[in-house]
């Protein structure tokens, strides 16, 4: 039986499981000039990170549940923060767990694949 809530990872991609439905893949890639990161959902660009202070993202066109948008935003932020700061996998997972818990989404960490 599928989990009610969780996060599934595959390399840089991840899926958010919410109410037994899977949303994704969410992903990122470096911009062509390597000065920023582009955020994608199902291969379509929905945002970009230009610097620590300049982030643009809009998932409205995909009509996702707000909880999925919230969790995907937190996961993306933690992943990208960790990668750009050179954190190892354990440090990134610890950051993700504490961030999700802090924002009332800790139950998504109960099933992480």
C-alpha cells in the first residue's frame, strides 16, 4: 500500500507524495551561464534562483495542492542550499528534516525513499 505522505528521491529529482498521490518530478539544473539555477516541474521551468536574495518561482499553472507546493518549495530550498554550500548527504538530510518539522511538514519525512 502506498504511503499517505512522503518524498521520493532519484538523483536530483524528487516527487512529493500527498494523500497517496505522487507529484513530480521536481528538479533543478544550472542556468546556461552557471550563475543561477532553474527549477522545473515535469520538465517545465517554473522558477529560477539567481542568488541567495533573488528567487523567482510560480507553480500556479500546475494547479497543485498547496501542501505539495509548500513541501516542494522547502525540499528544493534545502537541496539547493546544501548543494551550493558543499554539505554532505547526511547534513542535507538533517537540514531537510529540521526544516520540514519547523514548518509543520515533518510527517513527510516518515516515508523517504
